[in-house]
């Protein structure tokens, strides 16, 4: 035993425990979650009329008197198995809004649907990949003595990409405040699209809801320069949503025109600050509006759904923007494993977060996401299904069916989280098995494949 590592000795201790097989069942039920939540408690299901106990579960009978449940983190860098599950759910959620399924009628695929990308404005030139970075024939330097151009052809992996040409010229206040207002700008954009549609057909704006309904799912993505931009699926239905046909005037062309006009028009103002002033934000000049055409195979829709799902798994550490965990002190900012550019953005959050005029933006709470406090994925209520519904569907597949007329009484308490080193090793093995099985299942479900 002495030559074995601490991890191995711990794994052996766990495997020799008399409750090992039940513990392994729990680990398997979490899919090998890397940071499971430990719960203590009980749930009792009673017959609603007779009071008879139909089902009872208590963690007193479990190994360590606890139940392990998934952390459900969406970031692959934090928990790979849970992020895979989350990405799968996101894919189905976005796809159902495009093609139907999951209680959404398939007729949605014939509705006007757009895939839209809205960008952040510029806060100053940054190095970029591709051709020559920022060629300038006449050279020139900024007031800090740094060159205004860059003639390098940066390799895709060059850490300079996304970093400002001059950090002293770069508008860090603007960048952070943009993040703090991006969700509000999105809300105004959606309201304005509805208004535009209404006025384009001579409806009073308040009458829009009687004629049509606009639904969306959007995902926020950090670009190389660590500024959030937005990809969104936007769909036009009749007033009742997915089950309802839009009016005759509700065409793809009309929706496209409204989206383009609103994207160029809406604005949001920051609160006035004696040191920063008032900033007026609009979307960046780069705008992409792509109509999604209904074809029988729906391959374009699948691609869009997969594209959106990919973004939700990206952690801050993977995109190089911010950190995966909250930052609470100045020292955390100094030691965070981020680029100087991102560190400066974090410091800007800290500094502006201390100003009373920005208190409502809670910038110090959102340092790890560089001031952006929205969700990574946001959707309107009528877009498609929900994460909760997808989880419930999965629970039914593993046998936790609802009993009609039953009453459930549950009491749960958080008692810890994570794994010991040996448990982490075993959980990683379980996660790997799940991934291999999933890949094999996907292969055998391919047309023409799996003829065994
Ligand atoms: Zn997890
Ligand atoms: Zn450059
Ligand atoms: Zn400068």
C-alpha cells in the first residue's frame, strides 16, 4: 500500500466499503458529475385522499447518510459530464423552437425564422487574426507613443489577438458598462422589433399582441476582445404562440426589415457619473441577419441549434474572458489566470462598482463575467420547452413517474459538495463510460450504421 498514491489509497478505501455498490449507483446516476451536491433529507409520497404512504425515501439508509445529485454546471471546464448534459438540453430546447418536437408543433418550421448576430460596439482597436492585423500606410503613434497600426499576420493561437493596440487608449469604462447594459439593450431591441412590425402594417403598437407573437432564444458569446455579443433565433407566430399561424402580413421579409431597422436604432443610456459622464450605447456596426428556410431535412436548423448549444458549455476560462468562479477581493483579481486585458476589465469592474451612481449595476458581484449579469442563454416564454421540462422528461425515462392524485412531502438540506480524491477518480471513470456509451449510441442511430 505504501507505494500507492494518496488518490489510489482513497479509491481502494471507498471500493472496500460495504456500501460501495450503492454509492457507485449514486455516482452513476449523476453521470459521474465532478462536483456533486450532497443532500440529506427525505421524501414521502402519500395518497391524496386516504393518506396511505405510497413511497418513502430517506437518506438515512444511504452511504454516508446522503444523496449525491448533479452540480448541473453548464461549463465544461467546471464539470464535463454536466456540461455535456446541459449542451444536449440546450440543443433540444433551441431545436424544438425551430423544428418542433418536445410539445412544440412541427408547423413552427414554416414560420418566419431568423438567425441574428448582434455585436458590441468598438472600444478601441485590438489585434486580430486572419490577414494583416491593422495595416496603416502612414504609420503614426497615439498620444502614449504606441503605433496606431499593426502589420503582423497573427497566427490563430497568438495571445495578442483580442488585446488592445494601446491599453491606455482603450475604453475600459465603456467596455464594462456595455456589458452591464447589454441585456437591457436586448430587451429594448425586442420591444422595438414588435413596434416596427406593428407600425409597418398600420397597427397601433399596443395592438401587436392581438395579431402576432415574437419569440426568441438568445445566447451571449464572448469574443476574442472579451466583449459579449449575441446570437439569437427569432420566430414570428400568431398571437397564441407556437400553435398559432402568423397573420398574412407576418412574412420573413417584413421580420428581416424590422430586425435590421431596430438593431440600428435602439439605444440605452448609462446612469450619469461625474467621472465617466453618460454613455449612449447602440449595437455594433456588424449585424448579421440570416433567414432560416424550411427544408424537409432541417439540416440548417440542426446546425443552428448545435451552434447555440456549443456556446453554453464554454466557461469563462475557456473563452479567456473572466473566470469560472466569483471574484470577491482585489487580490483575487491580481492572481486570476487571465490576460492583462481581462485583468484590466476586472479592475475596471471593481473601480466603477465602488461608485454610488453605478450601484444598481452590481459590478463588483459580476467581476468574473466582466460586468455582464445576464444568463448565457435567455429565451422568451413561448419559444419552446424549458430546461425544467427536459429534466422532468429525463427523470420519467429512469422511472420516477408521477403518481396521479398523490401528494409529495419533501425535506432536503445541503450538507456538502464535491469528491474526495479517490471518489473523483472513480467518478471520472463513470463519466468516461457514459461518454463512450453515448458516442456508440449516436453511431448506431446513424442511417445505415449499427447493423449488428
Ligand atoms: Zn456536475
Ligand atoms: Zn496586431
Ligand atoms: Zn494610446
